[in-house]
């Protein structure tokens, strides 16, 4: 916090999130804390009248999420659910292709989200803190896009979980792989694969088949057209300024504008516009709640 404050000329910083919530000068908060405190911080922020940008997942469970929804309803604050995939330019273009009718009726969605597992926080591997494993960490992104892209409600799901690679490291309630099938009210289907067991870099691929056409967004490899090979080990590789879901070794596919291409920039700009009264949330608290229902 001290380094960040010095870098950006911020006059105050604290190691306690309560100090941020209790400061009357703070109008908006961005909740990027570990999952086990999402609900607690969000409820306190709502009660203090702050606008809220809350990182995925909304909470560890539906019970916690219900508490957030009730606090926000009672206090009437602005909330944006921070699902960056919804603000990815490629996926927004895919969404427009669906809503404008160019693909006809959506029939099938395939989402692949795989990496070698989170290495930037031990709490990701603890179900008590995270709420689960690969599904609630990576797969929650895919769940956030299913009904949005298919323009229909999920009617039923089937799933299979496994501990394919990290069995010894995983505690109770944590899976490193989850395969999910969903059927929609209108008859369409979705196939979602999320995994921390993938040794091939980072795979983020969305394929949507419609009655009149097909569209594919490859956020992990196709967004920049750039490939990079390095034999440096993870320990000797230059440190990144941000965490990644895959070890930077072997072939990688660097993005030339990662914040924009993966949607983080768009989501934060949208939140600021909502706080300023220039927009209303398009990725809502209800969307975050629905993701946990599907999970």
C-alpha cells in the first residue's frame, strides 16, 4: 500500500480495509480482496453509502451473496460486478453478432479456460477462503458469459470434477478441473471446460455456433497475433507486474494491450461512468448472483 501510494501520489494509505470504508472522503471502492471477505467488505461499503466494484466471484456461496444483495437493495448504492470477460472487445463483438441476428439462433457455446493454476496467492488453493477450486476461480468467467452470449436461460446443468494434476496440493472441496454441460430453455447447449491442470500456457477460447453462422474468440492466443518462446524457468523469468494463471515458460502468446483485450480497462471505465452518472451498470449484482447459482 505504501509503495502504491508513493507511486501515484496518494496522500493516505492503510493496511485495514475498514479505514477505507470509514473514510467519508472515499466515494467508491474496488473490492479485490480474497474471496472470503468479499461479502463482509461489500456489505460494509453499502452501509457506508459507497459505490462498489466487486471482483469475481461475488462471494463464496449463495448465502453470502444473498447478504450482499439485501444490503445493496436496502442502501440503494451503485454496484458493478467486475466480470472482465463481459468487457473484452472480442466478446462484446461476439455478443453484438448474436443480438443483431447475424448468427441466427444461438445453438451451441463452447468455452475453454485453462492454465497451470494460480501462483500468486496460497488462499486460492484453500476452499474455506476461496469457496472452491478451478470452477469458482476460472470457470466463473465462462458461467458469466453463457446466458449473455446465448441470449437464453440455463435450464439444467451436468458437471464432472477431478483432481488431475494437483491432488497432493489440494485440500477438501478444491478441484483443479471441472467439465460442465448446460442445456438452455430454448434447447441450445453449452460446454464449459475449466482447469488448473493445463501445462500449455493459457487457453481462453470462446466458440459460438448459430443457425446462420459461427464466431470464435481466442483471448489467450489470437488477440495479438504475437508468439514468444522462452526456456527461462519460472524462478529466473522477469517478474510480472500482475499475477497470471500460467507459468511464463515455453511458448506464450503475449497480448499487446492486455488490460483492454481481456476487458479489465473497459470494466473499470464503465464503473467510473456509473459513479459519475453517465451510465447504468450493464454487468450487475444480479449477474454475479446468477453466476453463483450456476456454479
